[in-house]
C-alpha cells in the first residue's frame, strides 16, 4: 500500500487509478481526510478521528 499526501481537488481525485494493491492518499489541507483507491478503481473517502476518551482511533467511511 502506498502513502502519498497532496491537495484533494476534483481533478486530482479523478486522476487517481487503481493498481495491484490498495493505495492510500492523505489530504494536505484537511487533517485526517483520506482516500483509499482499490485495485478495482473504487475510491473510498475516510476520516481519521481521534477520540480523546479512549486509546484507539476510529475510522469512519464517508462515501464509496
């Protein structure tokens, strides 16, 4: 899985394509915003949210 950080724009997101493994991209302007691109070229938007009352982080999928 690759990890890259860039500014999420509509054009930049449309250019993302699937590869052999899932690719993960991090937004450079919004902390915790993530896009996973699957080999089938499906894109999943996620938000990483740290919950201060617990030790673990939670993942929330926004759109697929």
